[in-house]
């Protein structure tokens, strides 16, 4: 890797992250005190379990679609086979959504940007998934504590996605080469930012991310058994394709 194309690699991943984020950090910062009022919280809490699940699945799927766009602009991702691209997105897109969620989190009042305003955990009560929501909020809190820059989030998101250890990859070697170039990019910018110590903290976050996503899948399996009609006919097709283990 000559430095030139490592800088180009980082620049294209950062550009893609910026272009595929629904909101810029400045916009979210300006909205951070826009909280749901009592009536709005009441309205969410009076939704039935399946209504709230469907509502959240739609929101999550929107966020995932931006991650799919982000992936397509990671240098080397499009050179992978269709099946390998889908395999990486199937297991990695939720992880990247959760990494991105940390940008939506306000640690001062423990709220996250959802449906246009900042919501506390009480908004999600009717999901009957308190442990998952708590885990999502805790993860976002932990990510905020690292005070990552947008560039660091962009490279970390790309590294979370391009993982050669994902199951059922056709050409593991090719994914490994793309993964190594992204790893090189992340270490390059951490070195430039004089923050090499962040690298092992980021790998620790990956372990938490894995458990969070398997908790999400476990809850989805529980929900699909309890509300098969909603899960099979009212969830966004992309959500089912990526997360329903069928
Ligand atoms: C920051 C990147 S961006 O692209 O700009 C962007 C990206 C997203 C947004 C707004 C947005 O969609 N927030 C949101 C959406 C869903 C959820 C959510 C809801 C319920 C669940 C559990 C359920 C499925 C059983 C889970 C999970 N797991 C996640 C959340 C939050 F996690 F907070 F609850 C927030 C705004 C800008």
C-alpha cells in the first residue's frame, strides 16, 4: 500500500459514510433537546406489541438501507460476488446500524434519536423487549464514551461490515484482502489522530455488538412465533430477508 491509495481509500469511505447518513452530526446536535412530550410517549406506550414492533422494524429497515448504500461505496465491496456481498450485509448491516446509532445518542439525558425526536427507553416499553433496548442504549453510551470522530466511525463501520470470518462466504480470501485494506485505513487514521490505543477498545466494542445482534435475532424469533402474521406479512421485506433466520 503506498500512502497515496490509503489516503484515497479512507477519503472514499468517509465520503460514503457522510453521503449515506440520514442526518449530519450537526443536525442531530441541533435537535438534541427535541424530546417526545407526555402525550407522544403515551401514544407509543399504548401501541400493541406487534404495532410497535412493526413501527420499529420499518425505522430500522430505513437505517439499514442507508448502510447497504454505504457498503456499495466501500472500495472492493462491489468486486465481491453477489452472494458474498449479501452474506456480509446479512450479518453486518445491523451491527453498522448500531454503531451509527451512537451518533444519535444524547448521553446527557440518555435519549436516542427515533422518529424525528429524542426518545428515552420508556418510549419502547410496548415492545416488551426491555433487555434489548437497555442493551442498545448501553452500547450507544459506550460508543459515545470513545468520542470517535466521523472519520473514525466511517472506517470502523466499514471494518465491522467487511469481515472475512462471517459464515458461508464463497471467496474468503478476497474478503480478507478487502478487510485488510480497511484495517490498514483505520490504523492509518488512528495513527494520524495519535489514538492507536482506540484500536483494542474498538475490537472490544465488536464483541458487545455481536451479543447485541444475537439478542435482536433471539427477540425477533420470539416475536415471529408470537405474531406470525405481522412478522411474515407486515414487516419490510428487507428486514425479513436480513434478520429472519429462515
Ligand atoms: C446516524 C446514522 S443515520 O443514518 O444518520 C440515522 C439513522 C437512524 C436514525 C433514526 C432511527 O432510525 N433511529 C432508530 C431506529 C430504530 C431503533 C430501534 C428500535 C427498536 C429496536 C428493538 C426492536 C427492533 C425489537 C431496535 C433494536 N435492536 C432499534 C432505534 C433505537 F435503537 F434507538 F431504539 C433508533 C437517524 C439517523
